[in-house]
C-alpha cells in the first residue's frame, strides 16, 4: 500500500469516528492527531533505515507542533486515529493494530528501564479513553475498550472493557458485529465508555448487601423457629439496610427514571407507566 493510499484511509477513519469532522480540508489542516500520524509514518521509515537521529529529531518537531509524542520505533497499523491528542505518549516498543483509537492524555508506556520489549501491544479495534495509562509489555486483545483515566498494568482479553485504578475487567465477550459497530459513528464508543458501563466497586458492594439481606432473613427464620419450640432467642434491633444500594455516577443502570421536567418518576415503583 502506498503512502497516499494509507493517508486516504487515515482521513476516512476520522469521519467514521468523529462527528465534528466536516470536510477533508479541515481534517488535513486542523487535526493534530492526523499531523502526528503523518510525521510518524515518515519518521518510522527513517528509523528502519538506520537514520535514528533524524527520526528522533523530526519526532521531536512533531511533538512541538502537535503535543503528541510518538517514538519513531513504534509500530502503528492502518486507520489509526488520535482524537484531540494533547498529551498522548507512545513508547518505542509499542505496537498498535488496525482501526485503533486513542484520546487525549493516553500513555502507552513501560515499567522497566531494561532494553527490549517494554511497551504494550494493542490488537485491532481497541479504544482507549482520555487519560488512560497502559503500562507494560503485555497484550490488549482485539475489540477491547479501556475507560478514561484507567491504569492498566496487566493483559486485557479480547472484547473486554476495563475501568478503574488499577484497571478491572467489567465486561467480557462480544459478537461478530463489534468491529462494524466501532466503525460507525452512532455505534462508536467514545472515550472507551458506554452509558450502561457497570461500576465494579459499586457492583461488589451491592453483592455484599444482597448477601447480608439473605443472612438477615435466615436469622429471622431461625429465631421464629426457636420461639415456636419454646426458646426465646431475645430481641436485637438491627438497622434497616433498605436504600443502601449504590449507583454508579458513570452509569444510568439502577437510577430512577425522570420525566420531561427533570422530576423523578415516582410511579415506576407502583408499576404505573408514565406516559407523556
């Protein structure tokens, strides 16, 4: 594939993933992610030819102009897109597959001063949200999503979603339509998040609360059985646990619905539909 064919693919990928892109001229002249990528394509050739100082010099120039630092030794696949871009850092031994997307502040870094492979490898169709740090020489599987500000230090399986510090897998699996969905504007998961993404900490606490509720019911039944047998177990007033369920601020799951005026729909619990 020639340089111009690859450039055309890169430009088209911007329209697929950024609804703010209006025309080709705007993408070529006003998208720093595109500028940094073009610089890198050239610098990577210099690096492979052994012109390492020249490659590093032009990569530094690209950093001054775009705010994006891509080491000329990094391997980047087709249709790569950096949105906004300021503060993105991609290390020397990083490898990026096809159709990947990075947002501002992402770091593909290393955790060792030893030479050799020390930066992550991204599979195809990976989305990494703003401010996320992926650190170490491991693989991020195809179609994986890493939420904004996550810190990932272990391998991520294919089709998984990772959030938190340190990163935790909150979703795994996926279908054959994942690649198609990422390539579409309406199906694209901006910043590596979705409205229904679960919060792993809230989920764990809610599981514990469910367990406590179950134990409480078992104790009450045991006390009732003892009373029927003529044994008084005594009385102990425990605080009610109703209303202790946690809702993630990053997810709409579990939150009460709202009507058009912004008021909470109180009728849902009564089983009555709220119709406009």
